[in-house]
C-alpha cells in the first residue's frame, strides 16, 4: 500500500494549538468587592475564595486583573457570564 499526498497528515497543522485568550476584569466605581469576588467564585471553574478576593483587590489597586486564561471558546463564555453579572470587562485578549 502506498501513501498518496492526500492521506499524509500535515505535521504543522496537527501540532497547531487551539486559540487561547485571557479574561480580564476592569475596575469600576459601582461594583462592590463582595459582588466581584462572588461573581468570580460562581463563574470561573476552580476558583477558590482566597484567589477570588486576591483578584478583586488587584482589580481595585491596579485597575484590572486577568481572572482566567485558556481556550478561546470558554473565555468567551466566562467573559459573557461575568459581563451579565454587571462586571466591567476588557475585550477578550487572544494570546
């Protein structure tokens, strides 16, 4: 049996990564610390209370915090869910 050009996998395509992205929460003057931390706990998988509070404090002090990084499709979902909770969100940043 011989390999035709159509049956050989393109090595570059098979190693290509799926697009990844960052979800970033921005500081605002209307969301409380409690609301931001609770929203992160509810929406971001694997989030734990101390991390949620640390990120919330970072948002307040630095003006923003990356709260999740990973698959673009999931990033879009978490971004939309946090936005619907009323959080101020930066546009999704592809990495």
